[in-house]
C-alpha cells in the first residue's frame, strides 16, 4: 500500500516533456513509487484530489545563505513556502565552519563578518545558532535531522584561511606548510560531505572591521591548489565571486575562473548575471569565461534571476548605496555629520558624479533617484509621502530629485525606507533575458535567500517566475519553466534522484494552482531571534510542498514536519565532470 496518493494531477515532470494527467503515489521510503494513468494506482493510506492542479518536482535554489537561519528556522522560510525543497548554502566564500577550537574568538569574528557582508542580524546569529562545532563535519551533523528542506553546503574559503592563518588571513600569504594545511582542511570538509569550495574576490565583500575578507587576499596559486583538491572528491563543485561579476569581467578574472574550473575538472558557478538592454555588451562579455572554459576542459555557469528582485535602500543604514565609489565614507559618518554632508550641494554633486561614472559599474543603476519610491516614514513632516515617487515630489517642490530625497530622509533622521524602481523593466531587456536563458551555461537562480534579510527578498523568484510564464509575459512555457527550476540545477550539482518526477526518485513535490501561483509583496516582519526584522513574502497558489515524501507546507503554512536531509557530496551528489 502506498503512503500517499495524489490523484488526477497535471504532472509537469521536470524533463521538459509535455504535461500529462496522472496519479502519483509516494511510498513509505519517501520516494515516488508509482506514476500511472488516473484511476490505476494502488490503494494508499491517504489520498488527495489534484484535479486542476499542477504537480512539479520541488524547486532547487542554487544560491542561498541559509547556513545560520536553518538553526532557528528549519523551514527555510520563505523559500519552502514558494516550493523550494533543496537549497545550496555556503556560497561566496562564507561558511560558519570550520572554526579553530584554540581561538574561540573566531566564532565572534565570523558572526560579525556574516552580519556585515551578508546582511544577517548579529543578534539572530548570536542567539539563534548553537555554535557548538569546530570541524565542517560537526557543523553538518548539527543540522542533520532538524531541517524541513534538503540542504547542501560548499565550504567557504574565508573560513579555511581563518582557521589556518588566524588574523594573518587578512593581508597575509600562506607559507607552503600553511597552504598544505588549508588543502588538508578542505579535504576533511569534503570527506564529511561539503560540496566543494566557494570563494570571493569581490570588492564589495568586507568583514565586520571593514577590511577585505580573507579570501580576497589569496593569490591565484592558492586558489588553484584548492581547486585541484576539489577535483579529487566525488560529487563536488566550485563557486566563485570576483569583482567583475557585478558588471563586466576583467581579462585576469576570466583567466582565473577558467583555470580554476579546468584545474578541478568540475563546474564553477558565479552570481549574478545582470541582463539589461541598455548595456548590450554585458551579456556577451560575461559569457566569455563559459566559452573559454569549455575549450580548456572546464565549465563555467552564470546564475541569473528570472525576476526583478526589489531591494530597499536607506541613507541611515548599510546598503548597496554604500558600495558606490566615494559614498561609503560619507554614509558611514555619524548621522548628524552625515546629514550635514548630504545637504552640502558640492558634496551631493560629487556623489552624483561618482555614482554615474564607469567605476560605479552596475551600481550606476542606483543613481536614478527620481525613480525611487518612498517607503516607511517616521515623522509628521513626511506624512503622506509613503508610496509616492521621488521625482513627482521633487517636481512639486522645485528641487532636483537627489536633493529632494535627501531632505525627505533628513526629516526622519535618515530612517526613511526607499525603494528604487528598476531601470531594466522594459520589453527589450525582457527579450534579452529570454534569449540569455537559453544559453547552455546560464542557470536560473541567485536569490541570496537567507542574506540581506531586511533589504531584499529574492526567495519568491520561483512562484513569481512561473506565474509570469503562465499569465504574464509568457517568455517560456510551463514545462520549460519548471525544468529551469528543477532538473537544470539538479543536473548541474549532480543531485542523485532529485529534480524530476520519476519512479524511484525522492518525492520532493510541489502542488500548485496554475491560475493563482504567484508571490505576494515583500513586507517587513520582526520574527528573527531577538526580534530583528526581515522581509517576507507570502506564497500564492501553492497548495502543498512535500520533501522526501512528507508534507511540509499546506496552503502557505508549515506543517511542523522536518523530513529534510543534509545532502553530502558523493553520497547524495555524483560527479559532473567537465573533462
């Protein structure tokens, strides 16, 4: 007898094949036991009628930062609500392990770094996770059996460097002995189930003390030694961030990425490919590493988001505006001095010049201040401005948009929440995205779920994308959209028996209403440990989510079950060789 039977579903199996009507039965082992024509399945202890509903494989999010959140939120909300059953963590060179037992202060360093570089609440990091591990294997063991999602983790280069080199990891170079210890530590992590190595050289990544994070100091020889170690383990990967990921790669960055993938003989993915028809040269430039890697015996995959993820800004707290060249030194001043500087016409003129310069790269997109929408305000002087466009307010006041924005924020002592409207929401940009998605080395993803919690909410990209495909722009068909979110990432990471609705595969399943599937607006909630805020978005039209056969979501509510698995390399992933 089956454990559960889903009758009369429209099955979109993840392979890209046409949807078909079927009954799908789940066995006691959490795997798909039978797929048959409606009315022909064996008996089951529980059944549900899925007439009019689509049954798809669980979605796979290839770029998250749930490394800490899973300890206080085993449901990985809101990703699980939006049908994500497998998350990949440990990205961008940042992990919570390994930690040197002889330097207990490294845990505090790691928390402060994660708070700064990934926008995680420091209070939540301190109160929400047990911090009772030292090795990477002990970290994985601490999560095993307590999550509602399946989760796999890269090991972060910054943690490896800190463990071996201590404070010398910032600015220093490893001796031959220290490099050997770093490689050995990486081997230990992969023996325990790490999926491979993640690293960053991004100029935007600084630690809690404002210094470039540890991996930014590594020379190519160190990165190649670690990459070769990755190639010695079953089911492993590389993930890398360099400064050019934000806009356009430099030649030496292309060389490094290609050499890393070829040295490992493993795929390398990077985040995130920004597609904008106003910058037509960007996509071809960003795909040069993929073309060269194929010839060199490697493979490089660009992650790109299929939706425009709203991200709020503030002149009062750290956000992407701080990353515009020359802005950080002003926006880090104490609030009274900051307001005084911002009100200085000469300072504003220089800030605008820097924001619109080539050195600002992709952050030039943030310089269109007339397109910002005012969010939450906090004083009577700003009453009635919430939801209004800064450009309209500026026109009424006879001010330029940036001066108008500064005065609004100054009235609130810089606490005002600002929402920039995207500059690339035009038909040409969407047509370019649809074309780019068809490239063999482009993968949908890059949500950053679990990070930048009060600034952005990328987790709902799955439901928004499918809703758009069914009822919006319809850039791809339903079957192809589902494949992009399920089988494509599963194949890149070599997931064993996941990503498709096939007999014998793990029953990671999403049941949704095609007439309704969507995501609600991002709203601020205060549900993190210590009452810290984060952005959340409701899932619309998701009827049920099953992980390893067990229901974890019903109508956007968690069931309390935690059937997820910590997915370990080799056991749960197979090698995706590039040679």
